[in-house]
C-alpha cells in the first residue's frame, strides 16, 4: 500500500471533477433533505416522502429514454405525484396513507414499464441501477446549476413558510383559528418535499433517498429540544453523512483495486450507525417521543 492510500484524503480527492460534482450536488441534496425531513417526520408524512421518492423513479427512467437531464425527470414525476396527493383533501392519517398508497402503486407501475424499456433498449446500460440506487460519481456536471437552483428554491420556500408550517404541524386546529391557510401550507410543504426527494434520488437513488430524508431528521428529533435546533442538526447530519460517504467510497478504490464501493451504501450506513448511537445514548427516547417533546416544549405563542 502506498502512502497516498493511507491518507484520510486519497490522492486527487479534491481535484477529481466527478468527486467535486458529487460533493456539491450531494451536499445540497442532504442539506435540503435535512431541513424538510424534520417537518416531514413531525407531520407524520414519512410514508409520503417514501412514496414520492419511488414515484420519481418513473421520471428518472423516462429521462434516460429521452436523453434529457435526469433531474428534470425526477422533478416532474415527484411534483406531479405531490399534486395528486394533495388534490384529495383528507386529514385523517389512515385516509391520507390510502391515497398515498394508490399514488405509489400507480407510479411504481409506470416506473416498471419505463425501466423495462430502458433495459431492453440497449442504449441505457446500467440505467436501472443508477435510477434506483444512485451513482454519485457518475452525476454529470451539467446537473449542478439546476440542482443548485432547485435546492435554493426549496430552502427559500421553507424559510418563507417556516412559522405557519411549524404551527400547523404542532396544532392544525389552532393554526386554522389564527388564520393560517393550512391546506395551502400543506401543499407547499408537499411540493418542497418533492424537490427534496428528487435531489436525493439523483444522488443516492430513488430507493435509498428516504434514508437521507428521514434518517437525519430522526436523529435530530432525538437530540434537539427545539424545532430550530432539530432543523440545524438534521442538516448537518445529512451533509456530514453524505460527504463522509463520498470520501469512503473514493478511498474504497484502494481497498480492492479496481472495484470501489458505492457511495449510497456508505451514506446509508453512516446514517444508520448515527441513529443507533443516538438511540443507545438516549436510552429509549424514540423518534416519536422526540417529536412529541418538541411539540410539548415549543411555546405556541412564539410561533
């Protein structure tokens, strides 16, 4: 083993264009997912996030067939699915999950068809693996400007609706009494959620993007006592896990020469390890109780 392979940062890490692209796009996706994920967990919409991520794979598959920017495909299908979910005005969790399940089933059916066409066309070798599990070092640099615009738009929107979204997440009835347009806020959150899962899907894949959305948020809700701190911790956790995963994946080429390990594996593994570690440290403080503690401790008069 040469000296460069023993270093924390292997030779060429900060000069490799695919690595720099992965750091920018992956870091941005993790940042957005961390911020949005906290509210997604607090609102009990983790299943909706999972569904939007899976449905977006149909758009990713279509983009490979059409030869267009894959992020556009992920975005189109995720936003379309989000709009479809919100069209049905249901507040009870069971009914909401039923609607989400129907949209998920329809989206996966379309994804199955398009992925089959990708595989059989012969011109999109490896498209199915890239769409479902990600290939961060294969992200084209041309995606970066659009990814940055989408990420910035998502964060700006979250900043604009932060207070009414927080109030409607804590107590929808009180929010309505105070004049908050809860359905509009819910729609905006769902659309931002679609942006977040689309960015995650282009990095760690449609199947694993839920881990980047829910994992850091779950960790943050175990540690934080205030919503703002939870958002900050989730964002830092997601970015740290993503950048750490990129570093480990790059270094893995030195472990087994010629055969590196996928970035998505390391990202998800790091998130899982941190989740287990915070669980052991908290001794039984579950994610649900963490969210409830935030709700209990947050003074609604300050929202």
